[in-house]
């Protein structure tokens, strides 16, 4: 059974928390980024109902035991700037996902997020490893994974939502 981190996962510049209906304006903003739309389940096109459904879908991941989706909040500002997930699609392996809006990139928020969620996942989930799927040209994300103890193990076809392509696979063992 998966549950939300308790106590919450917090670093100097980041808090990972349960999605809230008050995050709807953020979902609207993120849904204007074509790059994010291509690799996430953000609503396209955005409507208030589709935005609410996105938030509810994040809650249902935990309720159904599919995984965990947390809002990435920039501490000190109190604003959501992204999303991180640990999905349980395969036995003994969790899939890590994370994305940030453009204004939040390059400021250490992604690295802090990975450094919070991965150790928690390896300790609290019944998995032996966590894997992340990354486009070969996504050098910032590759640097984050390298710096966070992941190893590049090859490439694999990854099919989730709107994604169906060959991606690099990074892995971190327990």
C-alpha cells in the first residue's frame, strides 16, 4: 500500500506535497507549455473541468495503489512549480517522473526534488530500484540523474499517456 510521505518531504527550496484543488491556476499555466503537454498528462486543451480532473487523477494514483504524484512547491514563495511521480507499473521497480514550468528550471529545484523523492521511495516502497526515462537531448535532466546516484543503463521504448518513444533509461538501486 502506498501513502503520502509523512512527515512531508521538504528541503531548503522545495516542498513535495499532495495536490490541492487550489493548484488549478498552476495546472492552467503549465498546460500552455507545448513541451510539457507532449510528455505529461496535463490537459490539452485546458478547461476548468479538465484541470480539476488532472488534480483528481493525481489523488487516484495513490488511492488505487498505482503510484504517487506530488506537487513541487517552491519554498519561501509558496507556489507550485512542477510535479514529481513515482509510478508502480512493474514489479520491484518504480518509475520516476518530474517536470517543472520554464521559470523554475535551472535553479536547483529539479535536483532537490529528485534528492527528496528517490531516497524516500527506495525506503518506503516495496521496490529494488527506481528508473527514470529521459530524452537523450534533455541534458539538464540527465545531469540531475547523474548527480543523484543514477546510472545510465541503456534505452527502452516507453509508452505512457501521449508518450510512445525510445528513451534513455537511468536506474538507481536500493
